[in-house]
C-alpha cells in the first residue's frame, strides 16, 4: 500500500465522529424496557381517566355528600368530658367486675374454664356446683389453703391438687372471685347482700392461718357454714373460735 493512500478508518489519532459526520447524526438507541410512551397512548390514558371520573361523579353516587348523611342524626355525648354521664356500679356489680378480672387473670379459667364447666375427668366445674352455691366458708378454705385428694362434684369424682392462694391473692381479690363464681353462669347468686367482703375473707384467713397443708374434702366446713356477716337467714355463721352459732334474732322495731 502506498504511504500516500491514507484510510481514516485506521487512523487512531482521529475520532470516528470527526471522520464520519453521519455517525454524529445517529440517535442513541434506548435500552430495552425504557422506551418512551407514545403521545397517542398518553392522551388515550388521560381521556380514559377523565371519562371515568366524570362517570363516577355523575352516575355512581360514590362521592355524593347525601350518602354520608343520616336522617335525624344526633351526636353522642362526649366521652370523659364534663357532660359525660358516669355510671356508678353498685357493690355487687363492682365486685363481679373485679372478680372476673381475678378469675381470668389469675389462672382460674385455665382449669375451670371461662364458662365454669371445668374439664371432665380432670378439673371440676364451678357452674351449678353445690360446692360453690352453698356455704361460703369452704370456698374460702379452698382458695386460701388449697385442696388435695378426691372430691365429688355434680356426681362425678375428681382427684387432683388445687394449690393454695393465700400467699398470692389479697383478701379483696379472694372475696371478689368468690362473689364472681357464685353470681356468674347459672349460679345466679346476685345482689349486694351476697358480696363477699375483704373483712369476711380476713376472718377466715386469721382463723385458719395455722393450716400448713391443703385440705381434703372431708376436712372442709359444711355446706351450711357461711363466712361471718354473709350467711342467709337460718344459716349457721362461724364465730371467732371456729365454732358455729345460729344468727341472732333481729331486733324488734
């Protein structure tokens, strides 16, 4: 090849764009997936969006203000404000509310279940059980010091251990949970006279404080023995010595 015959394609000192101006006029190809949307498609989407909005506004009723208006609406009274009505619970209702908290939060419902039905063959029921609806002193004994050995509830025998709760629950909590299980479900022992007070539980705690082991069913107080101050008419009430005595005759007046 003659040295004078120079081919710019092989000349590394020059830019290809300078050697071939037509290359500079070429448009750079877009990478796949990033091609611009055509104007026709853009205007088509815009027209469809506007038409859909007009249709919903005119025909659909979705944005009609009347849809969210209630006839004869009156706003509810403020909650916790100065005009809010505070409903005060009576002694029995308050004890039932607190007792349910103890029952569900203290593990009672784990064995005896939320419906008081217990678990057949394992844990005795409280609903409809005479152990619950009759004398209250033995319920206090059970909760304070626990139970061991066989016991028959609603005609079915159970053998197990109920732990003592005298070191876990306060007198208030024990009184509330006794009130709750006697008043809940079908037991239905309701009303202020049937509230088991902390003072009533304390009397049992003091009288049975020396008990070091759980009771057996045979060692519990009788079904007609009630905590002091809580027995129905004609029921035996325990005195401070642990013996029972008949309630005094009401004074004439």
